[in-house]
C-alpha cells in the first residue's frame, strides 16, 4: 500500500510550469470539473520539473476567501484532501518518461469548504486518473529567457 505523503518536491512552484496551465486556447491543457473543484493539468517532460517526480501539484483557493488566514486554511484543506487521494494518479505516472502538472482550483464558499473538498476533490482526481492523457511534447515547457 502506498504511503500517503506529500513531499515538497511534488509541489508545483515554478512560474514557467504554472503559467501555461492558465493560458486560454492551449490544446495541451486539460480541465476536469467536479462540484466546487476544477483541475487544470498538462503533461510536461520530466526534466522540466527539476525533480525526478511524476507529478507536481499546485493549489489555488480563489478570491472568495477574503483574508490571508482563510486562503491559508483553504490551501491546507486542499493539500490534505489531495494527499489522502493521490494514489491512483501517482500510480499512473510511475515509470513514464513525462510528468503531470496539476493546478487544483477551489470555487466554493469558505464556510463549507471542508465538506465540499472531501466530497468533490476525490471524484475529480479519480476522473483525471481514468482519463487518457497524451504524452508530453519533447519541446521544453517554455523557451529560456535571455
């Protein structure tokens, strides 16, 4: 049985990997919506991540949380729900030459976030794990800046 860990190497932090997920009209970015959760995902070459992991995930709580404490709490809830249900997605990218970058977006109310995330995030992750994902293009994620 897989340990339920979420090391820092699996956190999506690089802007050059995050920015393409939000660009409109990109054919290589997919979307999964389930309730108050939306997942944006993209396959990239594993070398672009900087770590030898098959998956990197970022979390965006949205702007409905009015305070920094509210956004921090939402991120913590999203990370915990993801950590508990990441197994099928990790299994999918073990041994592949490419990696998956995922951004988890929360679009619900802060007051009901805990129950909503426990209900919707596992379903969204399961749908993403069952989806047929194309391999990453051999080109780098973005051209290097001068």
